[in-house]
């Protein structure tokens, strides 16, 4: 299930170049093109799901996989370990939640502060 007009679906399909961080059968991760922090990448499901508002109980297996993967990806990509280090994981939902791309995604940000934003 993809959306031919979705920029993230095009990145997953290789139609738009990206700096890949990780890929498996369920998720694709790539560096943000306008990072707010020294470490800033996005993690997206390969299924086109517009936002968290569309998540159902049927999504629990891949969503659990994604959430357990995020901490290791953060460390592997330059975030220092907890508790001295750390990282921020953010998901925006809908217009009022600040969502700009209508494909569910998580921002993973970390590294020494101050950050540009976030």
C-alpha cells in the first residue's frame, strides 16, 4: 500500500534520493534534509499510513518493532547513551500537530545542545 503522490513513498521506492540510515521489511530510515540537531533522521513505515490517527490494533506488531528499533538506531547514528546523552523522538499528527508530510514518520534527534529547533 503506497501513495504515488507521497514524497516519503517515493523515497522508500528509490525514486527520490536519500541518505539511508536503515531498512528492513517494515521500516525505512533516512537522514533529514534540513536537520534541527547534530543527529536528525526520520523513520517511516513502508506502508503508506497518513498519520497516527489511522493506527489500529492491527498495526501493533510492526509498530512495536519500530519503537524497539529506534533506540539502537539513535545510538548507531551518533547519539550518546542514556543518561548523560539521549535523544528526542517526535511524531506530529495532523495540521494542528505540526505534521507537514502526510505519511506517518518519527523524527529522531540528538547530539550536543543547543539544537537549531526542537
